[in-house]
C-alpha cells in the first residue's frame, strides 16, 4: 500500500494536471487510503483540501513529497473551536521506533485557500521537525524552535514562528491566486471561442 501511495504521489508530482487519488477514502474513514502514508488527514474535508492544494500549488506538492520520504508521521485535523487569531498549529504527539509523530491542527474559520496556505505553513514546520533527529519529545521540539524560530508576534499566541514557514504560507497563497487567475482566464478564453 505504501508503494502504491508513493507511486501515486510521484505521478502527482510529475504532472501539473488536476490531482486524482488512486482510491477515494470512505467518508466515514478518511484515513483509510492514508493508513501507510506519512501525511494522514483525519477528516474528508482535509482530503479534499490536500487534493486541491497539491493540484494548484507546486510548493505544497513538494512539501508532501518530502514528508512522504521521511520518518515523521503527520496527523492533520480540523478544529472549529481554535482561537480566531490562530490559523493552525503543530504539536508533538509521540515517537515509536524510528517514527516520530506530530499533529497539525487547522482552524476551520478560514476560506479554503487560506486553509490550504495554513496547511502548507504547518507542514513546513513538520519538515523542520523531520529534518532534526534530536526532536524526540515536547521539550526537544520547544528547543528546536527556540534555536531556529523567534517568539510569535501575537500576544495571544505563546510559541515560536519561523520565517521559512511564513514564507511557505505566502508562496502557497501566491500560487493558489495564480492558479485561480489562470483558470478564470482559460474559462473566459473558452467562452469567447464559443461565441
């Protein structure tokens, strides 16, 4: 199954066409297809967000590809009760054998494109964690961000932020806007050719 998913991710990365999954997860079990994947959405809406995001953003596609090649398992969930000034967050879960586990939580009080950009931002944080083998628990996770990050500028959010994750979110927003503009232009061109 992991080989099948890796093959699928490779096909997605090799084409700029719209993304289609080899097998659709059942709505009651959104993680069924993703069971052996490193990136594991826990809600059918997240499956759709990821599908849309990797189809419209080369940056997000690359992040997912890089995570799939590592030993960090990333669970992704939605939380409509998050503080309104917090778009997303990454938290430590555990480690087992060679695998380490983190959780990305996305605030649902955002537009779809904003949620995709937030997802990319948080998955970039997952890449940061995955790239540092010394992160093995909550304390070492905090240590990583004290080394590579800076305190969050929001008074209501305690924690750290990295410039790289912020730039990733901005880049994905630009890619999503460009994809939307290109689709609108193609639609207008198609409409005018039919006239």
